[in-house]
């Protein structure tokens, strides 16, 4: 627990930046279009990462992905409210970089998917524990300070890395293949919703479980579409899949921007 305590005291030392009760949140409302865009970004991140990691030097690809993530995150942190194109650009860059982080461990350092999945699960758990200890809530309805927003993005990054490793684990190590893995996670992602509706599962727990599962769901179907026939894919190519998914994301963000459905005022809950 030493690492948790260190992260806890670092975050606690940061200013909380009080906000007015009517301040807009920095994250969108959870609607159907939110989940559609989230799954599309997970799939796009997988295809884009695979395209660059295998087309150029993997280390250069990770550096470029990291620079793009820092640039997008800077825009997001400086924004005073939720802006669809900035928020989803940041999510997309997290998707690309998080995928690269997981893939490079396996491809360049030959870390088994079982080990990387376990490692990123521990990292995510540490982030959750530290966030809870610091802010007393994991609710996305209270992302109204910079410190909470940093916790939020650390969690998002960890979920992408964990989901990437988990999807590859089921598809390759377990041997389900990309298509079957996609349907496996499609079934699993329905469980938090059913538990919430039928058994009153805590909404925060239900949200984060579903959020984590969107990553291997989108990544599995992206791999199935882009990878060669010899490995169980459709052979469309990672680059083509990435471009197609990017266009769909742009359409979703344009709809969000015009509809304003995700731009509701901040709730008063802490």
C-alpha cells in the first residue's frame, strides 16, 4: 500500500480549485450516444495503434502517441467546461496511447498477456483506491475540480491499457479468436446494466464495470475487421479500419455538439 499512500499525498497536495454550484462539468452526461462514441474510440485506438506500431519503429510510435496525448490532455484540462470535440479527442488519444502501452509490453518486452492484464488490473485498482481516499467518491457526476479530473483521466488511461491486454489475452492466449472475444465482451458488458436495473447495483460500480469492458469489446471487433484472414480476421487492414472508425467518431461528436444532450449542468452531489 506504500505506492497508494505516495500517490494519495501527491494528489492531496494539489489545489482543489473550488467551483460554483452551477459550473458545467468537464465530462459528458451518460447517454446512449456516449456509449456508442466510447466503443468507437476503443476500436479506433486499437486499429490506429496496431497500424503505427507495425508500420514504424515501435518506440517512435509510442513517443508520438505520448506527445499527442499530452497535447490533447492539455486542451482538456484548460477547458472550463465540457467541450465535445476536446473531450473526445482526449479519449481518442488515450485510446491510442493506452493500446500502445499494453502492446509494447508484449511485442517488445515479451511480457505474457496474463502478466500484463494482471499488472494493469493492479494499476487500475490503485488508482481507484487513491481516488476514493482523496475525494470520497468515484462518481463522474462530481468531476468539477482539476484534481478530480486528473484522477478521472488516470482511470481512463488504466482502463484502456487493461482492456487491451484482456482482449488480447482472450483472443490469442485463451484461443477464442477476435470475433468470439468480441461477442464474449458484448455479453459481459450487459451484465452491469442488468445488475443495475434488476438488483440495484450501485450506479458508480455499474458504470465503471461497463466502461472497462468497452475497451476489449471495441478492440476485439477492430482486430477482427483489420487483421489478416490467416489469424481469423476479415483482412480489411488496420489503416482502413482506423480511418473508417475515425469518420464515425467525427459524426458522433458533430451530433453531440449540435444536440447539446451531453452538456447538462453540474449536479450538486460531491
